[in-house]
């Protein structure tokens, strides 16, 4: 229960801050770079959900477990050897 309330609180605070910056930019002659940065950042964040989709639905995605297996298989130790091998690593 606390997590959804915290999310709503953060969203409400961020929205209030963004509206304050926009109104100050429009109405106050002395508005500066801080207000412009907050307004531009909030506007940019508002575009993000439109262009995102869940990883499972995206075309051409690879399962995360496959990335983990590939990362672990190619890991190089501190002394320049692959984990589990006796000789030096040959690099192309």
C-alpha cells in the first residue's frame, strides 16, 4: 500500500513542480534557466511513455538470460585469462 502512495506522491510533486515552472515562464518576466530546464525536462519525460513498449512485445529482443549466459561465458579474469582456462586469451 505504501508503494502506490509514494508513487502518487512523487508524481504529484513532480507535476506541481512542472506546472509551477511553466506558469512562471509564461507569467513572470524574471524567470530564468532553472524554470526553463524544469519545463523542458518534464516535457521530454512526457514523451517517453508514448515511444516505449514492454520488452516482451518488442521486435528483435533477446531474452535477458541469454545476455547473462553470454556475459559470463566471455568474462576475462584479472590476469588476462578467461575464467576456467589455463592459458592466455587470444584476441582477434
